[in-house]
């Protein structure tokens, strides 16, 4: 039988199938077509706006009318560095972000370790659910709920009274700087709520990192003479560290930029996000807002560099 | 300034951030001569308004001042709500709207930016009914031209706990300076202040009476010395205040659960707390109070000017003004609206503070070039950064 | 080779359950010091569990395990004088080759210079000189395997446990490594306990081997013993190829109605009318199929009462010679000494 005797297979889809066979032989072109939209998004929308932002911080504000002047000037930056309260805002935000990150890492690691190494399938599923559950409800609802929990006449102080631990709560609130009239109007309260809100973002990457540590590697360490503590320090922790770093990038940057929690819980001292919001939204001082927005970008850049130096990305 | 409930506040913030980026790119447009005759309606009207300002009975059937207007004029009303003055300005800069209910800080910016046009008051017959004190108010009457029709006004009160204060406090002093309250305890940690730079005006208003030697005449026009004194007062106040409020619901909660006994506040919170039978009272102290007055303004490039003029006339009707005052706990700009309105009641205007007009320092954006001081006033953007510093403890 | 005295590893009635599964079922055996001992069996037969019991990763449910005479009940892995080469090598991905090899010494706080010197020695032993600073991720499978071996050997354990260490390597490399492992074992002179499912590997490397099936040991012996005298049908079938004779065939070739095993290479094909030498059993049949396998050929013969497989060396044409074609009538003869009676599996 010859091929010519057979009817030619019907071309389905015409142009579309033509395109598909055209692309089939040109994987590079196909890749380019597939990658173009996300690259355009990343390049223009994301990086573009970032550079626009940076550029805006080199514009000034007309003293007379309060309108932005589109002329390159260092005035904004001079004012930024000249005003000590700006440094306070940056330092306060960075310290809070660091404290929240440390606390979250300390809470998340044992939990993640338990989930991965010890919990049965059922317990593990329940724990996953427990970690994820808060993310399903509104962020605002949870923050307002915390306000009630931490209020002067709230749940925590009620429990403290019932347990005759009122003195302890008082003593904690007496601590200078971080204390205050009540938990909900102190740095302690802001810290607690930040730590709570961002905790899942620390747990999940650590769980993922720990899951990638093969059981045999841990056994190998024991086999080579390391006790549980040594195995944890020399093998598990270094291998899970990228997860901690990934989580800390979340918790650190989220804390650094958040402006809702400190506006609801705490002593109303301004944090970065709130300051940017006020300068931009209320005052129309876009150059200064831009200067402030550059700060977390720089802080995160430094943070990532330090993390890299510490070898956080070596095992990636 | 913003007057908002919780969820819309958040949305407004997000929107403001997003929109303001486009703000700078818009250029002023040419000024058109005011309309000379109201013609046939265009069938459509787009308004930027505060939430709750233009009701069509969707929240509560009794409060509807849109449906009748649409029937009568054939102008379909579309409302875009805005949560902050800045958002309003941004929306107007974007264009596509006919009217805006701008507060004193936004109105002057809109006029300066040539985003709104002069209106012909002859085409708004009810304009003559407007409170004489509002007809030529400086936040919409500029260089002998009218840039809108007054809508409603209100003010910030001193809210206090009636268990602690058997007598209403007479002065804002209870929130500005450390003092022993009638219950024998200090006010430290038990008072609040507004979490916004405009609160500097409240401090200035208090100093106007407390330290006459400073010579403060207008809390929105402060020279360097007066401004410094206000900041000094606020720095001392920082030690008394554990939390500054900006969110009405948070403040309500603080009055209930955080032991707050006195603070600047809005009628909104006071009414809600009263509704829950909490021991709360409000007063305008001897120094007076800061307040807001809103104006319906016409966009420079309004597409539907005829419908817009019809609405401005409608907005000054006794029915609408009375209903709105009852709904928003505000005061009508048309005094005749206070009589015979079922929703507002006989005492409604008085309850909402109609008699306090002369004691209210209405909201204006502080600008460098001001009438009172030759050397200039401290402009608003400095208020912002300085208030941030004060909250930060500097 | 096998020093008299205390065995390196001894199992005494050891049982280990995982839930309902009896992984190791009342196993007893001992491994002499310096022996290359293989545990051979299909997956799930309990051989790896036995290895893990020695390493200390598992604890016996009942019975005792002694390592050099010491009962290791409750002794954690890090206190046992044994080291393991894991199936997946289990190298620490965040450490260099050197770091991996020195790990055990570092834990024991050996000075850095000393560690380095010994690590270089080990690298030389496993022929990986110069790779000290590499990361495991930069190595080939065979190289990783050698690092795992070096990492275990540097601790000079008295017993080295190897869990299918060559399983992931390709055939050529595997054969080379088998020889090398055997050489290293001879060089270092320590006990190797080697788990594998590859009977060829077990036969070629071991001094003795244990055949595991369903949690029990079917047979222990030298490779020749196990191959030539399989104790059970399972061993006969698992270790090399075999003809299991039952029923009429058993009666005919073995003389009793029992179960016998005959290796295919032990059967000779002769002419249908050829004499049967004394001491030989014989049976007639027809050639069913012939498979050419290179060095030898496999001839399936349809004999009375069943099929018999015969493997013939292809010395002079092999399967091509007359008579080795399907349908040809042939006579099969086999030395009675190679007809091995096997008891049924326990």
C-alpha cells in the first residue's frame, strides 16, 4: 500500500495547528512567548515602579504651596537625615521587625520540628490546619480581636486577676520603654500581635525546609557519633536554616511595612508603614514618602546580604 | 480629614496610595465661564462624596434623597465614595466626575488646582436660604467668586466619661495638661488625642485661650512661635496619651475597655456609646472646637452641568438637609431645615450643635502664604512630619 | 580470617515488629570478627531491618544483639562502635567532602590538623585525592559512594555496615566497586556486614552469606555451600537459577517423591541413545526452545513430567550443533551428587 492511496489527514484547527507546529520546532521562541508576560510585569510594572519611587525621593517639595517640584534635588534626603525623628522611625521599625522575626523563629522552629519529625499523619494534618486557619479569616478581624484580648479590661488581664497574677502583669507593664498602661497600649502588645499575625509565614518555610532533610542524613550523624544535640546543631539546623531565612524574610519585611497593627495596637508611636502612609496620603509629601519607602528596600537588601554571608543560601 | 467606618477606611487607604501616584501627572485645565442658564438634564450625574453623604434608601429606607431627584429630573445619580480628602482630590484630578462634597482642606486645593469651576449662584435659588455665615465662607468663596454650595457641617467634641466627670469638663485642659480628675486619679494614660497632624490646630485653639500672649487668631494660620508653642503642648500631652485615635471603632472600644475617660471625638462615637448605655457625655469646651464644613463643588470639566446645577439646588432643600443631618449627626447649612423634619426632630439641630457655629474653627489646609502673618505660616507638610515626630516621642 | 573467639555481631532470637508486620522473626546468627558477611534477600525480607538493629536505628522487640560480646540493648547509635554506609549515601549536603569525612572525628574533638591528615588518607584509600573541598552536589554517584565509605571508615569502626551501597550505580561501576570494596575490606581488616538483594554481588564478595526470606534466615553458609547445597526451595530459586523437581520428575531423578533442586548447568544433553554413566540419573525429552546467551545457551527441554532448563557452555558452537533445535529428541543426564534434596521453606 502506498501513502498516496490514503486520504490526506484533515487539518484540524487550521491556523492554530500551524502555529503549534511552527512553535514545536522552535523551543526558544516558545519559551520567549511564555516568559514575556511575567517578564514584562516584573521589568516594567515592578522594577519600573521601584525606580520611579527612588526617583521621586530626589524631587523636592515647594515650601510655599506644598506641591511637588519635579527638579532633581537632595533636599528631601537632607531633611530625611537631618530630622532625628526619622531615624527613630526607621530604628523602631527595624528593631520591632528583628524582635518579631526572632520570636517567630523561636516559636516556629520547635513546632515545625515536631510536625515534621514526630507528629503522625493525623496530628500533622491538624497542625497544618491550625497553622493555616488564621490565614483564612480577615487580618483586620484578628487584629481587632487581639485588641480585646490585650485591653486593660480585656481577657489577658481578666485571667491574670483570676489567677492572682495581676502583680506579674503590672510588673511586665512597668518595664521601661516597652511597657505601658495596658498590653494593648504598649510595645509589648504590638510585638505580641505582630508575632502572632506573621507566625504562619515563619512556620511554613521551616516545615518545608525540615521536610527536605532526609531521615538518613540524621541517622548518619548519629551513626558517626553525634548525639541528638550535636546532630541538631551540626546537621538539622544548618539544613533547615534556609527555611528560617526564607521565613524571616517574610516576617521581617511584613513587619517593617505594616501600618495597620501599630495603628490599632500600641502606643501610637509611628512605624515606617504608617509614616509613609501619612506623608503620602495626608500630607501629599510624596518625595519624603518615597525617601521613607526606600528605607525598607535598603534594609532588606542589607538583611539579605548578611543572610548570604551567613551561608543561609548555601544549601539552596 | 476622614470620617469613616472601619472596612472602608482600609479600602480608602489602599485606594489613596494607588491613586496618588497618578496625582502629579495631571495638568490644570482651562477655566470655563460659569453657566448662565440651566438647560435640559443630561440624564446622568457623577458625584464624589463622603460615605453616607448621598443616600438612596439602601441602608435605611427612611433615608433617601436620591430617588425623588432622579424621578423629577431624569438625572441618574452615580456616587463614588472617598474616604479621605486626599482621595477626593485625586479622584477629581483624574476627572470624569461632575460634583464633589469637599471639606475645607480639599476645597482650597481644588480651587488652587483649577479642578473646580466658579458657580453661578443665581441658578441655585435656594442659595439665599443658606446660613448667612456660610454663604461666603473662606473655604469656597475665593477672590469674590463662589466655588460651590455649602452642604453640611459638624465639629469635634470633647467626649468624657460621666462616671468620672459629674460635671462636664469646661476646658480642653483635661486632655492637654496633666491634672487630677474628679475621681482623684491623674489623667495620665486615661485621655486620648486625635492621630492626625490636623490635631495641631486643636492644640493651637486651646492655646489661643490659655496663652493669649501668643496672639493666636486662627489655629490654621500659625507663625513659627505659635506653632512651636503648640508643638510644646503636644509633646507634654504625649506623656499623658497612651494611644492616639484615628479609627472611630477603636476609640469606642478604648472608651469601653481601656479606661479612657476623656478625648476629642466625633458625635458618631458619642451616639454609638450612648446607644449602648455607656456613661458618656460630650461638650464643646470654653475654647471652642475644630470642625468641618463641606461644600458641593462643580468640576471644571463637568460633563453634566445641568444635572449638577439641579442637584445643587436639590441639595439645599429643607427635606434633604434635615434628613442628612439626622443621618450623619451633622448640622444643615440651611437653617430652615431644622424645623419640621420628622427624622431630625424638633431639637435635632441643637443636639447636633447648630448653636455652636461661632465657636467652631473650621478646617482649612494650613498654607505658607497666609493672610495673618507677613512672614508666612507653617505649611501643612511640616505639620505632618512634626506630628510624626511628636508621636515618636521627639 | 575468622578469628576464633567472640563474634563481631551476634543475634540471639531477635524479633522486630512494625505494627502487624513481623519484619524480623526470631533470628539468630553470628558474624565472625573480620568476616565479609552478606545478608541477601528480596525487599521486605528483613535484611535491612537486621542491619538497622545492629546500627542502633531500631531496637529489637525481643531477643538480644551483641556486638563484640556486649549486649547493645538500649545503646544509641552514637555510642556503638559500628558505622554505616547508607543506600542513598546520606552525605551532608551543606558540608564539603572533607567536612563529611571528618565529621565523626570532629564530633570526637580530634584536632583539625589531625582530622585533615586522616581525611586525606581516606581520600587516597577510596581514590578521591584532590576532592577534599568539593561539595557532595558536585560529585558523581560513584564518587559520593566512595565519600560515604571514607566517612564511615575514618572512624575505624570494628564493624562496618553497608546497606545496598552499590544499588544506585550502573552495572560497570558496580562491578568495579565490588572488587574495590573487597580489596578495601582486606586492607582494613574489619568486619563488613553487607546488605544486598543482588545474589551475584553476595556470591562474589562474601566470606559467608545469610539468605533472608519473610523475616527469617533460610540458610547461612559460604557462597559455594549456599549455591551448591541450597537448604530450601526458596534459596535454590533466589540464589542462581535452578530446576525444582517435584512429583514424577523427583521420583525419576532423585529416587524419592521429595523436592530436589538441580542447577541447569549441572545437566548434560547427550544423544537419545547414549549410555548413562554410573552414578548418573537420566531422563528423555524433546527440545522445546533454545536461547542464545553469548557465553552459554539455555535449552528448555520438555521431559516426562515437566520442563527442565539446561545451560550449556557455547564452547564449540553450542546451541548451533545438531540436536539443539526445537523438536529434537534428546537424553538428559545428571550426576546424582548434584541432585540436591531441599526441605520445604519453614
